[in-house]
C-alpha cells in the first residue's frame, strides 16, 4: 500500500499549503477508491484526500459500513491524523472496529480503530429532540 500511496501523492493539487495527502479506501469486497487533497484559493472549499476517496466510493454505489480500512499518507516526516471534518465522515461511513492507517512519507505508520480516532462521534442520535 505504501508504494500506491506514494504514487498517488503525485496527484495532489496543493499549490497553497504544499501539504500533499493521499488516501486509499478499501471496501469489504476488496475494491480500492483513491483520493487526494484538492485545494483552491478559498481554503474552505478545498477537499481532503479522505473525503475524496469516500465520495468516489459512494458515487460508485457503496454505502455506509461497506468499508474495511482507510490508508492515508502525508508528504511529511510527521505522521498526521485526519482533520475533524474527515473524522465526521469516517464515523458515519465506517464501523467502529475498522482500521484507519496513517503514514508519513517514509511509510512509518500508526494504526487506529475508528472508535479510537473518533471516540465521541456526533451522529443521528444527537439530532433527535
């Protein structure tokens, strides 16, 4: 997976932050959906690599809980975790016992279960009156 992520980093469009991120979302049936961060001058309208991968999978007919693992690589010597917008998508799309694997550009990694990365999710229960 490391080599695929390294190649995918080349597709990142990050002219402002120069912080390239690549993600590969693996479904339970073994398909892989790719994502990279795509920036623009209006930072709030940028999309993260993780969300890009989920949007692609959903566009291809996958549903919440169809996902086995999420691999993420940042072009940095530091291992970074997902932003909180991405964590929201992760908690809604993945089961609590599935893995999120975060890597730096050397391939060093930290693995988290969704419930560890997102211990206090905001979900449909929070929307009930």
